[in-house]
């Protein structure tokens, strides 16, 4: 698979861990969910077919600044 310069952002709904819960006024416990933006990069398979390039979107790992 060959990385390409094609990038895209996608939004996913992520469920928070068990310690992030909310309790409604009626006592219902809900797990917290957030929408998270993820950067993805297109990876092409080699060789290309006659129908055009094939490949897959992969998440770009996020590094921490130092």
C-alpha cells in the first residue's frame, strides 16, 4: 500500500469510558458520548486495476507536541 496526499476529516461518535457518566433528573444513568473529528489518509493498492485505483482510508496517528 502506498500513501497518497489525499486527506479527509470524518466525524465519529465515541463512547467515553465508564467513569464519564451522567445521571438524568429521573435517575437514568447515561454513558457519555462525544463526536470526534479524525484525520484520514488514502492508501492505494498496487498495481492499479483498469477500473481505477483501489485502496482504503486509514486514520492518521496523532502525535503529541514536545
